[in-house]
C-alpha cells in the first residue's frame, strides 16, 4: 500500500469513527477513545475511579487516529466543547505536544502492556490464581515464585534489548523516509526472539541482521543502533521496552508456572499440586489479567479530574 493510499484509508477510517462518536454523544454518553485493545485495561479503572460517568469506547485503530480524532472534535463548531477522553501509549515517540492537553492520557511507560509485568502485579496473580501468598501456609512457594520470576525477567530484559534497539531505529527510519512503508512488528512471534524456561532465557535472534527478523527488509541491510543505545541508557526495560513482547513473555511464564502447579509429580517450583483455572491466550491476556495490572497514580489523577460538561448533542 502506497503512502497516498495509507493516508486515504486513514481519513476514511477517521470519518467512520467520527460518525460513531456522534452516535455516542447523541445518547448522552461520554465518548472515550482508544488506539486499540486498551479498553480492556482502562474500562475497569474508569468504572472504579469515575463510577458516575456513563461512557462508550471508540476503537480508533491506531495512536495517530486517536490524536487526529481529538483534533477534529476540538475544532468542530458543534462538538468542540464536549467532554471526551483520549488514551494513547507513549511508544518510542516524543509526546511533548500531548503532555499539556487535559483530555488526553499518555502512559508513563511504553504501553499499557508494560503495567502487567511488575513484581507487584505478579504477586497479585500468585495470590488470586495460584493460591500462594507471603502470608499463607505456602509462603515458601510464594517466595520461590517471586525469586524465579525476578531472575527470569531480568534475563528476558537483557535478551530482548537488541530487538528494542532495532525496532526503535526502524521506526525512526520510517519517519525520515530512509525505509519505505511501515513494518508490521506484530507479525514477529516471541518464539522467534527468545526461548523461555525456568532454567533461563535463550536469545535466538540477531539484531545486527535485521533481515533474519524481518524478511521484508533487504538482505545485508545494516542499521546503526548507537542512537537507540543512548536513548535507552537510563530507561528501565520493564517499562520502556515494547510492551507486547513484555506481556507475551509474562503470559508464557505464567503458563509454565501453571503447568508446574498442576503437575502431579516432577514439580520444579511448587511443593504441592494445585488447581489453576487461569486460561491465557495472546488474544485474552490483556482482559484476563487486567485486574492485577498496575494503576499509575497519574492515571488516577487524570480520571479524578475529569468533569462532564456536556453529553447531549
């Protein structure tokens, strides 16, 4: 698809979503705009922190579409003063132009997926889904799980660093026109990058050979990673590496932990067999684990400060 075709498709999509917005406000509801599946994370938090708000989500299918939709609404003679909420991920972008806008929330990390993989989120999953905590009679297993998770997660962060350096540079090259088109990074499987086990993480990709990760790229293409090394130098990979890979790692680790917990014999982590009902897939993990993910204080402040001015067209 050419750049012109992409722009036309984006404009057409925006028109469809604007029509959806008008239907939402015509019913007296607040329109809440998301860039993708993030509603699965935000919905429980909006309903908990702002229980009086009657709202409906609009999936804009992309960060730029959320930002463009906000611009269209705020310049519209009829709807410019309507109360709406807009949620976007930070990604690898410069979001300074968004930071002063009172109706748009930008994650304090790469994406909402990064809020799922903290030690405290993992501890909540252990307590609710695996039946172990630091205070019950299986507290030793809890400590063993926490220790193993911290160790394997640290290895994962080290192993996935090169991939993040590469994809950030690719995005920069796409913006400057040094690369034509836009790579779909979602096509990359976590299995093509790392192997995950209780014994450790094995890196199975080569960031200095981009074509082996992205066959669409020219064979022999060399990409300088030094600028991205500087960008990430003081950043915590748990929060600033690409969230989809981080959450995929978390999902696989939990699946292996579940298998260990449910095994009749040969368990590595748990002393006793237990029942774990958690069923995680790539498509449901954001919704299934939403209640355990972090709720940043800045999100709480953002939602608490929201006031409904006008909900009826």
